C-alpha cells in the first residue's frame, strides 16, 4: 500500500491537533524537549497502528502519551538519572584555590611596593629573612618590620572584604 494511502489523514490530524498534544506532552514531562520526544514516540506508535485504530485516534494518541510518560517515570524510579557526581563535603573542585589566588593578588596590589616584595619573597617564594634581605639589599630587621606591617595591612584589607561579604552575600 502506498504511503499516501496508508497514512490518510495523519498530516491533517497532526497539523490540527499537534500544538495541543505537544502542550500536553510538555506538561507530562516538564520540558519542551522531553515533551517533543514523548509526542514523537506516541506518534510513532500511532503510525504503526494507524489503519487498525478506528474511531478516536486522538484518544488513542493521548492514552499512548500518558502510558509512555508513566513508563518513563517508573523507569526513572528504578534507574534514577545521575547527572553529575556529588562531591563529598570538604572536597575541593579547584575553583576555591583560584578564587583565593585572585583575592591574594588583589590584596597585594593594595600594598606599597616594598611590602609587596617582602611578602612575596617570604611567603610566596619561601625565602628566609636573610635571603629576602639579600635580594632586596636591606637588613634582616627591615625585612621583619616590613613583613609585619604588610601582614597587618593585608589583615585590614581582607577584614573589610569579609564585612562586605557578610553584607552582600558571597564575594564575586
């Protein structure tokens, strides 16, 4: 039997009722994409039985939509979707390290050049006080006092950020 005769009236049926049926499918599934998939599956079943379905073809299609939707719900209940692995509390995904590094760079930018240099040498590069003094061409006492003042200033700057975080939510 030629296709045209085999599915006589299907095009008109879908053109006339397709929008309403899609709206029903979207409501059953919760999203347009999933609704389109559900309606397509139901139409496929209707096409397989097009000549055998007598009378209310829309009723047959609606029942098929509901049955397929229920099958999907049951399937998800038996085999739930895993969209992503959930990290255990305390495990880092690495973004907090990047955020911390950016905050440190911003905080260091607020310091005078000598304080910034001392803190970078001492705490970033892990130089000793003597090595830092040698690189900067100053005394060990100057490195100690400059580091102390620089750390105090960083505490002030980050304390202001912490207050802003409390007022505004997370820093971003």
